[in-house]
């Protein structure tokens, strides 16, 4: 599992990624939420982010109240809200707020980050981009600028079947690089 808690790649990234690293450092999310094993997900770690991309931080949360208390450090931030919802049948706690130009989402589920769909999506998306290169990056970024969310953009570019692009991308999480290359060759 690649750790997205090291801000080094963001610090060396494009201007928006560098600004994101500064905001994450100022918020001290990885330190304040260390007990919940936070990891950056979403598109900002990838070369397909847009100006609308937010900071998505996944957390392993078995004690919702403790998580909400820890997130209370951000309660004075604009747009701060806590929601307890079920996401694909899994009890989840979602904390949203703004920090500078970024919307921030702290997402907690009672399972390791590596098992969460958001993390598994990130991993397969990073692998697809590494294998497919510039054509995929350009096309998927354009789809996102046109309003598609990340997983629908990947599903469209890959020509994945089905009516749920989130599950279609998730189904690739256990594919080998050879299987992904074969899928790319068919596209």
C-alpha cells in the first residue's frame, strides 16, 4: 500500500499540489488524526486533479465520538459539518469544512483505510495512469473538467461496462498489471 501521508510528492508537485501540501501542514491533519491512520485520497495526489479537486482524507474510525472530538479542532473553519451516513452499507462519519481555497473532507469508516473503497479506487487509478501515461491523463482530466467525477471519468475512458462506475473501477483493484495492460490494449 502506497502511503499518501508523506507530503513530499505534493510539495514537489504542480502549484495546486504545493498549495495543498501547505494547507495539510497548517491543518496538521496527519498529526491530529494520527490515532485514525489518516491517508490522503481523491485526485490531488494524482496528475488528473482540477481546480475543483478537494482534499479527501480517509480514516479508520471505530469510535465515532472520539473521531468527531478530534475533528473538533476544525470546528471554527467555514462550512464545518459532521454527518453520520451509510456508504454502500458501511457506517461512515463525514466531516467537511473549508481551508483556504480547498474543500476538505475527513471520511471515517470502521475498517482499515486500505480496505475502503476510496483508497482502493485511488490505488487502481494511480496504476492505470502509470501504465497508460499521458493520453489517459489528458482525457480523464478533460472529462473531469467537463463535470464528471473521477470514477465515472475512468470508467468512460476505460470503456468499463455496467451502470455503476464506482463498482466498475473497484472491480479492477485486484487486477494484475498484465490484466490492466490487456484492458488498456482493448480500449
